[in-house]
C-alpha cells in the first residue's frame, strides 16, 4: 500500500530508525550510572545523607530507590526488605513483644519457681467464691496464753477477734508474650537489572523521569523550567547561523574579490574558536572591562516574576545579547566556510558556465548555485547539530543562563543523577528530532532523493 506513497514510506522508515536510536539512548542513559559496584542512589546518599539521623537516612534512601525504580515492590506497592541470614544460610531472628490489634503488648500470667525448680509459694488471704476475703474468730490470749475474758451483760465470756484466713499459693507474675520474628536488612531488596530497565523504559514513555532530590520536585518540572531558555538560545542561533552563513558563503564564492579575501580568513578563524573561549572573551571585554552588558543571568534581579510586560521583555533581551553572540558568529562562520567551498565547486561545473554564456541574470545564477550547494549543507547541518547543541549548553554554564546546561551543571555538582539523566535524555531527544526533520527536508529538496524514492529506492 505504501508503494504508492514513497515520501510517506521514507518518513516512516526514518522514523522507525530514529525511534530505535531513541530507545538505545534511553538504554545508554540507564546503564551509564550503574556501571561498577555502586548505583546512583549510593552516590547520591553521599550528599543527601549529610545531617540526617540513621533512621532518616534509611528512609531517604528507600525513597530514592523507589523513585529510581530500583527497589522491588509487592502487589500493594510497598517496598520489600530481605531477611538477614547467618553464615550457615539460616534466617536470623529476634524475640519481640507480641502486640494486639490496638498495638499494645499481649500479657500472660506465669507461675513463679525457685532456682531449684520448686514452686515459689507465698501467703495470702483466702477469698470465697464471690471474691470476698475470708475471716475466722479466734479467742484473744494474754501473755500467759490464757483467754482474755470480757463482760457481756452479767456473764463473763472469752474475748474473740476476727483473724484473716491465710492460704499458701504459688506466686504468679504478668509477663509479655514474646514471639520470634526475622531480622530484615536495612536496605530494600533491589530488583533485577532487566526489571529496572523495563520499569525505566515504561516511566520514560509515560513522561516520568524520576525525582530531583536537590529540588525535591519531579525532573520533568526542572526540564519545563529550563528547556524554554535553552530553546531561546539554540533555535535562533542555529537557524539564523545556518541561513545567514550559507547566504554569505554563497555570495563570497560568487563575488570573490576584496569581500572574499576579508570574509573567508575571518570565518576560518572564528570557526576554530571554541564556544567557551569566545564566550569568556565577550564577558571579559563587554561586561567586565566596558560594563556594557550583564555577565550572568537571564533577566534582572529586580524582576520578581517573569511576565509579558515591556520591562520584563526588555530585561530578557538585554541579558540575551552576550549569550546569543557567543554562539552565533561561530555557527555562522562554520556554515559560511562550508557553503563557500560548495559554491566554488558549483560555479566550476559545466551547467554554470553554460548559464553564464546564455546571459542569465546574476540573481538567477546565484539562486541555482545556492540551491545546489545547499543540499550538502543540509546534510552537514544534521551531522553538526550535536556539536552546536553542546556548544550552546557550555555557553549557558558560562553566563549562568537558566537552561538545561545550567541545570545539568547544578545536578552534577550535587550528584543529582535523576536530573542529569533527564536533561541528557531531553537533549538527545531534541537532537534526534532535529536530525529527523533535516532528513525529511533533504528528501523534499534533493531531487536525487526524490528520484530514488519514486524508483522504489533502486
């Protein structure tokens, strides 16, 4: 069915391979922090565990293991802890108090015994069936053991008194019921690497990139705050640098003369300057020495919250100048030198000589040169997108621009692996999407690719 739509087939094929590349990037993003004996959580706890009690540190570690998808969970979503075992492989247990439904210790009455094992007896007052103490009457005796007489009416009778009836019983006490329970490890049980990977893949496609412990918020929130600033630098820089650089390169190749002799060496020099070096030179000259532009930040500290007011837009534009021009000339020079070389080659071809002999307008000839020399530049753009993005990220770090580059730098300093993984994955995704768009543009503008698609790729 797709044979009737070669362009659609081409796009779907490219999309499939880019999807596989994305899955590979996710797998690499998952595997790199887990190389060696340590895992990301152990490294994070070196920072996150400072100032915490042992109990709080264990709780924090369990939370991080769950957020990284490394802890094994039961059907109810609770963390599973493994029991301790001794050298012989037997489960280690301990005696603990048995608790009732209300959480109170369960008590039991126990008969006491002496050291030799005989019952320990004690004397206590006897009670009747209703629980009342039992007494008996006994005559009161004097010192000689004779009954003491008392007068009752006209008679003298022996004086009596009530005496408690005592009995000998075995002593008892209340003891707490103790039970044996296994001793569990303090760290949660880790799931297998394959299970962790499947869970990580699933979370990525659901948009769950974990929790940033340094910001105590989801990594997706960190990316949402940082990505617009990164796109604000990279999108205009790459697009304008590619368009203007190609136009200047084609013009320099066609005109030659003094413009080419001045422009080409300058472009070659700028093309060899690293982004961070050029950025630091701009900061040293225009910010520190001359004081014309701010050295860091994205807007003035006097602005409490970003809005679309004129004051806010003006401040953002003022702070944007140095970061933009630290990338733009280098990207422009790279595209211009490549376009100049391709244009000189196109100008030397037979069809260009024939066009000049026919007396075609200069603008028409330049348009032919630009269109044919532009196709290799599109391919070169796809190949150099990674370097361009990397240079822009370094620029953010130099100017403390609140984009993905700065977010990654802060995460690296705090060992916040979740944020590092999320930012690198987002950068990889942006580069893959841009490359995919360039591949589609090549298929649209390159007649050779169109012809190949119409012939079924043969």
